[in-house]
C-alpha cells in the first residue's frame, strides 16, 4: 500500500508571490522579496500528476486540467475526491499558486479517495504516461511507500521515454534510499525545506535525494475551491516539477537526464541548514526561466 501529501499576466512581469515557496525559488538568498518572477509560464508543456486526481473545476486550472488515466476504477475518471492531488497540481500549474501557470495538467489517478492505492496501480499509471505522454512533458509523483523494484523499473522506463519523473522523498525522517519510487535511479527526488532554509523535520534525506524545495506550510488549491496550507515532501516535489515544466517548454527536446542536470546545475548550493550528512545541500532555483 502506498500513501500520499496583484498579478499581471504578461511574460516577465513582476508577480506578487502567492506562497512563500514560489517567493523562495526565484531568488538565491533570504530574506524573501514578496515576488515571484519568471520569464516563461509553461505554455505548450504538460505536467502529468500521478496522485489522487485533480479537481478539474477548480478556478486555479481554468480548463487546463484534464483526465488522463484512472487506476482506481470507481468511475471518477481522474477527478480528485481526496484533495492531495489538487493541491499538488496547484503548485505545479495553478493560475495563482503555480510555478508554471499556463501548463497543461493531466490527471493520472492512482490513489483513491482515502489517499491510498496499490503498487500495481502506480505502475499502470507510470506505464500509461510512458506510452502516451505528449511532449514536452514532466511527471510529478508525490507518493511513496516500501521499496518496490517494479515501481522503480516503471519510473526508470518513464525517464528513458523522455519524461522526467519528479518524486517526493517521503515524510518519515529517514533515508529515502529505502523508499520507492524515491530511490529509483531515474527519479529526480525532492526533499522539503522550511521558510527559514532548514531541512524540514519530517523530510526524508540521504544520497537518493536530488534536490530540496519548499515543503512546509505551502498554500495551494483546495478540493472544492479556494486554498489551504499543507506540509510535506508532496508539496516540495511539485515546485521542482513546475520548474522542470518551464525548462521543457523552452527546451522541448531535452532528455529526462538533461532536465535533471539543468535543475541541479541551476540550484542554489550551500544555503540550507540542518541538512542530514550525505544529502545534497541544493535548493531549487528557477535560473532565469
């Protein structure tokens, strides 16, 4: 079993940050400046959200969120009934809460109304994306559980198909190398930080992490409308997926490895405190995208 977690529209405009997470990732150092500035908005690129589904009708998505695959089989066609996936999708591509507010969002529903699912369903969802992804594309997987070679293999196959799998490290304050799909070689695995640039107390850590991103008290879309604040590596991962979408929108032919390499190369090194030894002291940065 696996479990979850004053704006102008023109390109390059100064946008008031709707969440501290957005505010943090477009600057190298604290203090926060209250702004979130990117050149691109992710138009033309697609983020596949492997999760509890997406609330398609939420105003954050403006018709950009659509059904893709549903492994649950309850007839909901990828519609969220839990809230986790909607919050995650909002951070990737919400109109106000999203890193890439013009990206297309595709629901790949592998976790049910209670937030849990099966590894078989997760593998089926990953396989569906590998076979059906519309490039340029990125996948966000804010889920995890006990180590599974089958899940790791499906993540690696997705990366080989040209879709970077951005994966939450997990929230058990333990080594992510014991968790799937965080431990998968092809995964770009994300730990969580606080607004004071500390490793979040709950975040998994270790050499299987690729990067850290904001993951505590992140405001995003709420199931049924409005917004709410959530914490977890589930919230950190979609910040990274959103930046990956911005990169793919401008570098559509980039391989998964190339996107991951760019994200790491652009990241801010050495600014995080409390990072468990053996973990990468690298914080997500938009790098001028």
